[in-house]
C-alpha cells in the first residue's frame, strides 16, 4: 500500500456484513475496504461448521505463524461435509476477562485470516472495524489484524482513548495492559496480554493506522490532546448513518415515533476539527454522487460509506433478505427506525422494518430470550470481588440476579443472534431458526434507487464509480 490516504472508506459493518469479500472488492480498486472485526471468532467457527465453502478460511489459515492454533481450531470447529441444516452450531464459549488460550487463539486467527483474504490478489489497503464497547476480545482481535497486515483499524461506539498505545504495543510485540470498564468496580481492573504467548517471533510488525469514529468536536479534542493516545485521523459520523449512532447531546428528546431527536448541537464543526490537524472522513449520508467532492472541499480526506455497500453483491447479507430490502427500497418503501432501546449497548440503533425480522414486535416477543453469544454484555464486579457479565437482552431473571435493573430489559433485542441470522449464520433452536435483524442508514431508499438503475442489484465497483461521479 502507498502512504496515500484513501478517499473512499467502505465502512466496517457488523456482524459479518462487510466480510473479506467486500473489503477485497473495494481494496482491489485502490480504496479502503474494511472488514467487520466484531464477533469474528464465532463467524469463523460457524463458517467452518458449514464446511468452509471454497476453502478460503483454510487457505488463509495456512499462512498463520502458529500452526498449532490452526490445528486446534480446525479440530474443534471444522466439519468437512458441513453441518446438517437442522443441527445447531457448536457453541463458542463467551470471552471473559481471563479467557482460555484456545479462545484467544481462535480470535487472533480469525482476525488474521479476514485481513489476509481482504488483501489477497491486489496491492490496495484493508482495514478492520471494532466497537470500543465490545472490550473483551479487543487485544486478541487487534493482534490478529496486526499479524494479518491491516493498514487501518477503525473504532467507534465508545471512547477509544486506550487503543493507540495498545496497537503500538502489540505491533512491537510487547506485553500490553488493557483497563476494563467494570460496573461497580472498587478499583481499576486490568487484563494483561503478551502477544508473544501467541506468536513468539517475527517482531516488530507494521503498526496499522488508527482512526477514531467521533460525533463531536469535544471528543476529537479529547482524543488528540495527548500524543500517546492520539489517533491518526477521525471518521466523523452523523446520526443518519447505519448501525449504532451516538446518542443526542443534552436531555433526551424524542420525535412522535419515539426516535431520538438530533439538533444543531449534534453537528460537528468541520472548520474547528481542521484545527486539530488530523485527516478526517465524513460518514453518514455521504453515499451519493457529488458528496465526495463536497467533503474534500470542506477539508475532509474523503468519505466513509456504509449503506450503499451493505446491499451490494459482495456483502455477506443473506441473499434473499438482501433482495427483499433492495426491492422495498426500489419501491421507496423501506422504513428505518432509530430505536433508542433495541441495542443492549445503550446506543441508538437503526433498524430496517422488515417482516419476519425482530423489527416486528410479534417476532421479537415470540423469541425465547437466550444469551449464548454475549458480545454486548457489560462486565460488573460483585460485592465479593468476582467479575460477572450481563446483557439487558438476556433472560430477565438472569439479568436481575446479576444485579441489573429489570427496567433496563424492556424492548431490548438480542442484536447478536439477530445479526448472525442476517448474514446467514442463524443458530438453530428447538422452535426453528433465530430471526434476523437488518440495519441501514436513513437514506436507504435514495441510495439503492440510484444504484439499481438497470437491474435489481449492483456491485461494490458500481458504488465506487457512483461515488466518484
Ligand atoms: C449494515 C451496517 C452495519 C454497520 N455496522 C457497523 C459496525 O459494526 N461498526 C461501526 O463502527 N459502524 C458500523 N456501521 C456504520 C458504517 O461503518 C458507516 O460509518 C455508516 O454506514 C456510514 O453511513 P451511511 O450508512 O449513511 O453510508 C454499519 C452500517 C451499516 C449500514
């Protein structure tokens, strides 16, 4: 990769929507393709259980510098003939603050492989996206990305102040210490991790650049104050972007539908941001022709686009569901609800209203609450000092037993299981398959109608061409 900055970033889209195929298609055109790094351990375990179609994962694993880990992962999860459709996926244990070596190995390997595949066959860049809030896998995931040769790591959904030194340490092959966010902790709680426990030699590695996703000038200033914690740039995400959104500043106001209301205080002052002196990309509603030029004119290095890429041929959304969304958008009737409660993370989350998905109250209520993926759990400390983990979308009595407030559980949706179903990796339950959940930006109808001019589908290359027009 050259040192030139990309003008177009294909935003990371979890869970598994932006996999290596999409990132590769974007990178091969010289722009920045970003894989979603969230929950890659389970994504790979499930793809292996489905027989590793095309052998891509095993092809990438063959390059991994610790083949003992590869052998262990294949032994645990790979089914050469694939699983029977009615056979549940094998459970991957949930990560905690003291995970076993095999779980660390799976996380490192999956992140490594996803980046190798995103970069294979071209010289363009590849990046990976993590959610700051999903803290427990972060050191292992970042190590995998470093080993895979990621050019960029991009993180939002929280305040990623500790991430730049963590990336530097891991790329240098030095032990790092992660401070955990723990509810009711009496003092700071840390996780220690030595990357050489996974890969003993070959250090140092190239340090990926780090971009922090921000929605306010205050956060940009805070993150850039200390050179030790300063990112290499920012993605400025506006509230119409797909996925999670930052909550509005000030006292919560809602529109007549119950969506959070954003106002002038939620706009980032780009002139002020320029004074910070770091490159930035504009995200949220930038997926239309002319907006890249406009962003460059406002001092940005380019744009980050999600929605337009989410429904292109190379994204990993299950093909039938993808087509249903496209058809709805073509009829100008896709509706996106910014749900203030659905996500157990506490951030507003955009939900596309689609029948048969958990956007429908009846489908959501019909689902038996179960928490077997657990990526959005919060860590808490019990009075006896032990750490526990709880999610507001787990069974209510379990949440309350763990010290959670029952009111927090109202209207929460299991994003983990819903989003896995969206990328065709639904868990099999006694009553059938887990139902999906689709997210997108507010301007989905406009974007898809513009891209599907001649047919009912489009490619990542079409999106890039369209953005550059
Ligand atoms: C399907 C989908 C999933 C997303 N998932 C994530 C995610 O896991 N992490 C993240 O930081 N941003 C996520 N985003 C936001 C995108 O990376 C990007 O910033 C945003 O989509 C840009 O706005 P746009 O949707 O208006 O193009 C997601 C967006 C979409 C559409």
